[in-house]
C-alpha cells in the first residue's frame, strides 16, 4: 500500500506519458502514472503502473501485460540537495504542452536549481537517448523548528547572558539611572536597526549555512564577507570564553570553599561596609575555566543533536531566575537584614539618578588608586555584549520551517523583549539598593532574589554554560561555512562534507577559547567581543543599505518595514559606538579586517555571488552612459575605443585566439592604460550550428585578454561571411557614446603570397563601411615586429600628414610617447605640399598648430615638385611595371568576361568604370610616397601615413595594388584615417 503523499509526489514529479514500441510502452497507455514500491531487502525498485483515467479501460492492452516494470535503483545515496534521476528507457513521450518543449522534470530540477543547488539534469527523452530511472532510499525528514524554539528562544538565551546577572546592577551604580537608561536605549537602538536590516536581507531569498557571513558575502562580495565573517568567528570564539569565565566566577562566589588558591582581599574606598570584599583568585578562574572549556568541547564534539536535547533545560533556569529576581525586588523592605538593600525607595531613586564615575580595580571595586577609570564610553563597551545575540536565529536558518517568517518575527521579538527588560531593570535596580551596594555587590541579583539566592546562582551558571555551548557550536560552523565556499585555500583544513561535524574547526575554536580564558579578566575580554560584533552588525547594515539603495529587480524582501536611511543610520551608529568604546581597539579591528580583505583579494579565488557592488557598478555605468547622452563627446573628453579584429586575414593556430601583438598595440592606444578595447572575431557559418563554437572562442579570447593585462572585452560574432559580420558589428556594437570609434586591423600582407583572391573585396568593403559609419581606421603593417612593453625603441616617430583627420594621427603619436617602449623617441611631422602651395607658410602654420596643441615635433614640408626631379631607382621602376602588368592582366580578364556575358564591366559583383590614365596616376602617387618614406624614414621606429579612401568605381584588386606600392619595404607602418570630427582641441 502507498500513502497519499507518495502518490502526490509521483503525480508531480514522476508522471510518465509515453508511446511507441509495443514491447515497451505502447502508445495506447497514455495518462498512466508510476508509483514506486521500495524494497527493503535489496537495491531494487518496482514501479507499479495504475490507470488514472477510467476511460482507458477500452485499451486493447490489459493491465497484466504491463503490470510491473522493473528498473534499477541507485544503491549509493545521492548528495544532499540533489534530486533523483527520473526518466525511462523508451521512445519520445507525448505531451499536450509539446509546443513549449514541456518536460515534467523541469518541475523538480528546474525549480530546485534556482535555489542554488548544483544539479545534473538527466537527458531528456525528447533527445532520443537512453534514459534510466534512478530512485534513492527515502530519508528521514529532519525536524524543523518554528519561530519560538528556532529563533526567539536562541536569541533570548544569547542576549540574556552573564552581563545582566553580574554586571548590570554595577553599571546602574556607576552610570546612574539616567545615563543607564540612555545607555540601554543607545545600544538597543543599534541592535534594533541591525535587526531591521537583517530581517530585510533574510527575507530576500533562501539562506544557506553561515548566518551573517552568508548574508554579508552575498551582498558585499566574497572579500568583505570573508573578512567580516572571520572577525565574527573570532568574536563568537572569544564570547565563549567570556561565558565560561562568567559561569566560573559565579560558581566561586557561590561556593567560596571551592577555591583552590586564597582569595584576594580588596580595600573598599568611601564605603561604610566594615567587612572585607572578596573576589575569586585569578588563577582559580584560569584553572576552572580551562577545565570547563574542555568539558564543553567534549559535548560539542558529540554533535548538535546532544546540544539540542539539552537546550530547553537552559531556558527554564533563565526564566525562573528572572522571576526570583523581580519577586525579591518587589518583596524587599527597608528593615531587611541585608545591608544596603532599601527596597523600592524614592530616596534611593533620587540618590542613584546621577552618575558616579570613578577609578576601580580590575575587579570593578572602587579604589582611588585603581588602574581603570570608568566613563560612559567605557560602559558602552562593557554593556554592549548584553544586547548581542540577535544573529542566533539566522545561524539556525537551515533548521527553520520558514526562514522568511521566523527570522524577522523571532529576532525582533527577542530584541524588543530584552530591551524592555533592561529598561525596567534599570529603574528597579536603581530604586532597590544604595549606590555603595550597587558598586560593591557584584551579585546583587542573587542577594535580592527570593526565596533563595542559590536559585539565581544555578540560573546564572546554567544560562552562561548554555550560551558558551552555543558559541562553541556556532563558531566552528561559521568557520566551516567560510572554508566550504573555497575562497581562501588556507582554510581548506576546516572544510566539512554536507551534514558532517566540523571537528577540526571545533578544535581550533576551543584553542582560541582556552587562550582567552587564560587571560581571566572578563572586563578586558568584553571590549574585544564588542568590536567584532559591531563590525559584523555594521556589515549587515551596509549590506541592506546598498541593496535597498540600488533596488535591483532581484531585491524583493518580504519584510517591508525597512528603508535605506535606517540601515545607513544603523551602520554609522555601529562605527560611532566602536570609536566611543576605544579608538585603539577600533583601529586594530578595522586593520585586522582590512588585512584579511587584502589577503582574500590577493590569494582568494574569484567568485561571483551577484553581490551589491556588482549591481552598483552596473547602475553607475548606466547612469554614466545616460549622462553622456547621444551628442558628440567634446575633444577634451575624447578617448579612443578601438575595435580590434583578432584574426581577419589568414589563420592562426587553433589554441591562439588572437595575434600575440594585437593586445600590445591596443595598450599603446591608451594613456596610462585607461580606456576600453573591444576584441572581436568573426566565425563564418550558421549561428544555430556554431553557437557553441562561438561561446568557446569567446571564453578563450577573454582568457587571452586577461593574460595580456589589457582592459577590454571579447566578442564573437557568427555570420555568413566576414563582410556581413563586420557590417553588422559596425552598426550595432556599443551603446550611446560608448561605441567603438577606431577600427584596428592588420594589413593583409599575405593575400598575394597565398593567392587569397577574396581578401581585396573584403578589405575594401570594410574600409568603405567604416567611412560610411564614420569610424576611424588604423591599419597595422608589420604587426609581427611590433615591440612589447619591455623592448625599448629609439629614433623617430614619423608622421606623413597628407589629409585632415581631426588630429587623430597626432594624438596617436602622443599616446605612443607615454609608453615605456617609445618614450625615448622624437616626433617628426612630414607635410606633403601641392605644387602651387607656399611651403614655408605651411610649415609655419603647422608649427603654430602643434605649439597650441602642446605637442613637440619637428616639421618637415615636402613639395610635390621635388618628386618630378627625383630620379627613380631600378627597384621602384620594376615594382611600378609589375603593378601595371597585373592591373592590365586583371582588366583584360574583366573585358573578356564582359564580352562573353554581354554585360558591362563587373568586379566584385558591381559595375566598374576604369580610367586607365587615372589608374596610372594613382600608382605613380603611391610609388612616390613610398620612395619618400624610405628616403626619410627608413630608420624610424614607427611611420604614420594617411589612408587613401578606395576610389569609386575602381575594382578592389586595383586598390590593393595601390596599397601594396605604398607599404612596400616599410617595416613598421600605421595607416590612419580619421573621421568627420576633431579629437584634439587648441583650447584649455
């Protein structure tokens, strides 16, 4: 027999509809379900199929034919959080939601994966592959806690600790009733605001182990989360020592005969009490504290189950002791035998209203020669641990039925309850005893308790030991959670498997706790705990402030009573309290957190948790983009944004995504590395077929960019061919004014050598597209010889400035000088003057222009008249004749094709008009310019020359001949064409 619950589970996740092979799952048996029958004796399962549709009885197949289907069952237990692998060996199943590609496994695996669990989805039956059903043994369901026992009670036990029992009445006597009320309100408001922030973050999604570390790390990033999480771990470990010392001190006060060493007698200043005041010996505190810590560690090593069984026993003494204390206050009378107990008296209230700050010994006994002077700031540090413990509920998030309901209600209820209790206790303690009694009787709560002081002693000891157990239990799990996130390799020793006990982390926590117990001074340990807790609370408030201020679409907390201003006030209040307590401890704690942050950022593994800083960067980028607008950027604010073609011509090895020198050249186009480069590669083919290849290539290209330490992004585009891909890129790449403004590519030197006849048309098409799209162009010739950052260059950077380009060529040359490779070079500007122009006037104008641009360069004017009288060397004549011959041969082939097909002259799919005289003129111009470059700049480090636009109606083959003559024998050449705007300005 199967329970209804089992049937419902199979209805939701295990329903299988299918048809096909009659030997397996006939098509007639649709609408049937499988419910598992688990065998207890072996690792086999039998699925019984029963009809869910009465009308299916008309099927020709009887129930006996397909009554049972045996399937394999996994004998190994699946990892926690994973789902069983449900599928069948059989043909494709039918579904009414086939249009949507519906798969019932999505109900289980899809939603489960959204919670953050890593799940391996089984292959779909629609893929046609073999699929097997895998079921695991049923697990016992873990007991979940509600709001009362899961959050409220743990928070109450942590908050109501040792400070209230043995220090609170002393604080009232030292600060007075008025400032004690202010102290409680001040510290309580800090934890109240932190609770509001905690409630908002905790209700914004599912929580895993780690408590506040998990919340802070996912909001502020792994570096901040680990640094604050480790400090919070130290705070919990030290708090365990404080609770142990409190329990031991209470025990020795209640049973003085248990002291091993003699008690210390302390002289009381300014009191009328004749008897001496005694306190436990420091060595007794150390001995008993170490023994108690070891015993508690043995209990902790037993596991959480043992602690949970005794947890209710720790609550009863706390509640009962509070009842005894308040009963004793109400029943106290002036004629009571105890000295200093006045009962509820208005005189005592008036006398204790004001503060009485003074010097005391280390034990807190008033002493004019004492080493410690108490003030309001010091009392904040002493009292603040009494309001901590609000994270106890979030630490138990894994064992709560409903974290998004229990954590806010339970934590807030515990905070308000304890704050109200403290405020009422201030009034009662200040009215029931004299100031001398408040300052000298450290266990006033036991002295006034009714009917027996021993009840309070037992309550104090059990409550503090329970709090110590919780600290020694929670701290190791916090450390294990940090280690399991695999951010810091040094913490790998503290990793635990899911569901395992953190024994190594517990041993380390016990070691820290014993070290603090050896100190033996509760008042010295308390401020240390305060700093670590305040640091954690500040992190929670800052996390909520950032998330609330950014208001990302994923920020939808169920807890609506929050605002970013409250979180900001809470964070500032935490920082203020830290400095009020001790600026020395504050600086030390912040320095420790900063060191951990720096260490994590250097040694830690990168992790993307979707933290708030990433959202802040995104929103900042959006606002900056909107503020730039769509109008042109002023030349003073112009930055080069190069779009770099990684492999436009030829092929690179498969494991090389980009030419090794392209990133070096891209860095040379930035000043001090500032700016963004877009590395792009085009994959030929169909997008649907090559999408996975594109993703792999993009990842490989991104790795290359990071390796070259170049600020840029990688993009891979799949297109039918390079021309179509580039045309789409140049139109759509970028947003607003953050579009690429310079197209960088390598000169196709290999096209003639390897007879790549398709390159000329593609090359010319890209240049024409850049001109139409108003993009600047930089073509690099001799990229293999481009220097890296360690290769120093000497000589000159020569600019052959022929046409107006908005100052782009001048600006790029200045950017080169900012690099270590070219800082030893000088700039020479060559201006090509027309035959009838004033050469000297042109030189003076260019010098004045460069001076106004704050650019130092030598200006040289070359007149075209000098070209006529210049004799040609034989090699130039041969190059010119060879180019003429190739053009004539290509033109002859075009004419033959046109006569044969009876069509106009066509080249590259377009009609062309060939003016042979103009072609010869262009060849002569590029030849003369090349000879001039080789004459003046043969030893130059880099040569810049203006890029001539492709002539209209000329075949792409002709343009490549012009360009080949221009770049011939020039080892390192940058061919630059600007666009219709200035990139430099004369004005400040």
